[in-house]
């Protein structure tokens, strides 16, 4: 089981970077909330806390400051 910390950050170009252990992904800001909603729905369906943790981490980043 992978107990690595979830790291979510915004890159200088505005994209979102997500990292957990060796896995990482980079995607546009407009995909952040849809991904969070998907992880939330997976948690609701399967009850795996890792899905909820990812949804929270994505939402905790918040929107781009204007």
C-alpha cells in the first residue's frame, strides 16, 4: 500500500501538478474540480479513503488568485 503524501501545487504557467509517491500528473486548472468530483464519487462508491484524500487535496488548492 502506498502511504506517500499527496502533493498538489500550481505551476508558474497555471497548470496543476499532483504527485503521490512516484505517480504524478499535470493538467490544466479547468480539470481540477472535475478530477476532485470524480475522486469524491469514487470514494462514495467504494469507500476507499485515498479517493477522499485526493478530492480534498485538489479542492484545498483553491482557485487561481486574480
